[in-house]
């Protein structure tokens, strides 16, 4: 019995940067992939400073978001290239996948791409399941105020990972936020509701934890997608192109 050779994907190591730059990176990677200038890619990243990202079609959000501050610093408000509701990026680890040619409905694409998250966190003893949003989802400004079939919840129904998708021609961008250390006071300030309480948490200040989590998830991606990674950080030349792209967008 023969098996298909794994496909080569790029892995971009953990990167900490502003929300506007992070969103520009994902949009640029999708554009380059569509132009066949860049391979499929997985990356993990964090926001600094704290930010709220809005879905690409989200036009309404609480007015106080425009003037929010945390620890005497303004909270950035940025727009994602993917859909969904507002996401607070503070105690989370984000991921994005850029790929193409996945057949099926949007729900099937989500389930295909989210499988590595389910398998990866199961290694840590955390079982995750797809959410089921009620009819009021569209009226909730908070992505983590409810869970759709694109999101992953724990056994108690707490939302742990929120994901959003953009399909552009044959190209696909999926972005997600893994809530590991949500500050309940900050969450309540932003959304005026109690923060979700997943049954798993990890210290984002512990580099060993982050390295282990990311290594586990990338290994799960290799198995789920039949791929192999070559690790390559964004170069200075690429970052220059991305910043130019951001200015023109």
C-alpha cells in the first residue's frame, strides 16, 4: 500500500506585533498564495498592544469601543480580512491558515481545517466540540458571546477557539483565536458580559508552554493535512512589502 507524499507548507514562527500589521500579514499571504507566489502556510501570532478585531462585514459595534483604554493605553480597533464578530486579543494565541483548493461547503471547510486543533488539544487532555449558535448570533458584537459550527467549545459548552473564514477564488484564509488567559475584568469592560471560562488555561508568559502548544498543534496539522513544514520567519524584505501593502489597502 502506498501513501501520497506529504505536501510542503511554510511555517512562520510565533510573531508578536500590532493588530494592523498582523491582519496585513494574513491578507498579503493570501494575495501572494492566490498569485502562486507563496505556498500554503500556517502561522501563530499574538497582538501587542491589546486590540479588538472586527469581522470584515461587521459594521455595528458598541460606541465605547472607539475610546477604550486598558492600563492607560488605548485599545486598538482593527479589521480582519475574515468574517465573524469582534474578538478581544489580549490573553489569546492566534493562528492563521492560508491554503487553497478545498472542496465543499463553508461548514465542511471549517471542519476540515479545525481538525488539527481538535487533535492537538486532545493531546493536552482537552476535548473540543463544534458549537451551535442560536438565531441571535448576528446581533452579538462579541465573537465569544456565542459559538457557531465554526467554533470549538469544551465539554461544558465554554467557547475555547473562535475561527473565521475567507474564501477568495480557490484561495482560503482561516484565522482563529485560542483563549488561554482571558482577563475577566478587561473582557467585561469590552463586552459588558462575563468572560468564558474554558477548562484549560496556560501562561502566555511561559515560553516553554507556548513552544509545547505550538509544536503539538503543528504536528497535529502534519498528520491531519498530510503535510510537512519548512520553518521560515518573515524576512525584512517581506515585511517591507507587507507594510507597503497595508498602506495601499
